[in-house]
């Protein structure tokens, strides 16, 4: 991941927060010599030793997992908020750009099965049900025959992370006038995540 130094995000707390909030990731690996990507939710866990791990599952019909044993190196990409930035908001002529926050987590993947897989599914469902559903449904409330069928159709994975890269491109290279103008104009827009990017830029002003 190419990240200019003034856009580099080094705060592990902020990086973990983005991964947990924007958990629908892109998992990239090599299949038959070519890049292969699967879009999937991935849950971050950090153990007592500070080791980062991602957990998730993919369809058994997806050939990507069959290469994990021979080529366990994978990349998980988490895209945070982003928005177009117009050069008309600067106090001097320049080119348009895009502000964004993103995280790349590289690691080695392994297959998880049995009780470990079910525990992971239980935890993931509980998290998203309590966030999104008015009347959350628990994993244990689902019919056993439905769960058994679902388990046969998926492959659980665990990724032990060995490299963390993150970018927070938030107009840090602009002067104070242009920086504030970008914030105020983003607040007026509804496109993309303009208002959220404005909030992130305001937070950075207070650091």
C-alpha cells in the first residue's frame, strides 16, 4: 500500500476502530497465479499479547479457500469513509482529489472448523443483530437443520496479521484556509461520505 508520510495513520486504536466499524472487507489472495478477491465481513480480535486476528467465512463453492494451504498469504482491505474534493475549494489553483480512510491488513490464513467455527458465527451474528435488528435473533434460535445445512456450505477462516498499513488522506497537505474551506464545503454535500470526512478533518484539527 503506497501511503505518503503525511497521510500515514499510525494510531493503532484509530486503525482498529475503522476495521471494526467498516467490517465488510475485500479479501485478496492468489488463485492459479492471479489475484482473487472476495467481499466478506471480517471480525477483528486482538489477544492479550497484542496479536491481531481476523475471523470470517466464505462459501465452500468459492475456489479461493482451496489455495490457502499452499499460499496462506492474504490481504484484507477495509475501506472507510471517502469523498471527492473539488479544487474550487482551495485558495489557489490546483487539481481535484479524493479524501479517504483505508486499512490494509496482511497475514497468514488458516481454516477453522467445528466448535471454533460455530463460536465465530455466533459472535458475528450477535454483533450485527444487536446493531441492526429491532428484535435481534440469536444464533441458537435458528433451526438446527438450517444451521447444519449452512455449515456444510461455508468455510471458516482465521487470519493472523503480521503487517498493518493505514491511510488517512484528509487534506493534510493544504494550508489552513484551504483546509477549512474543504471542511465547510464537504458539510454541504450529501454525496459519498462527505459529511463524515468533514468530521474526521475537524477531529484532526483538534489533535
